[in-house]
C-alpha cells in the first residue's frame, strides 16, 4: 500500500467514523426524547435497538479508523 493509498483510506475511515458517530448520537437522542412520550413497549424496543445498533456501528467505524491510522503511520515509517 502506498502512502497515498493509506492517506485516502484514513480519510475515508475518518469520514465514515464521523458519520457513524452522528447517527449514533441521533439514535440515542431519539431514544432519550421518546422516554415518557407514551410510546408502546414495542416502539421503545425498536428505538433502543436502533440506538444499540448505531452505537455498535460507531464503535466498529472508530476501530476501522484507528487501524487505518496505524497503517498510515506504518507506511510513513517505512518510506
């Protein structure tokens, strides 16, 4: 992998991690806002599952970004 490839991969991983973080924050916000709003247990369970899934996606994206940053640092050190 060239340094340019690693830079592009890191930038893309950063973009995806930022997007995943925003989605997770939004899902958690919807869940928090819905508490006490008279939603059914099923509706609350769906919102909770969405928040959980978004949080897991955020964690995965952050791990991918960390790996891309590691690869970039390794490529730079090798150059």
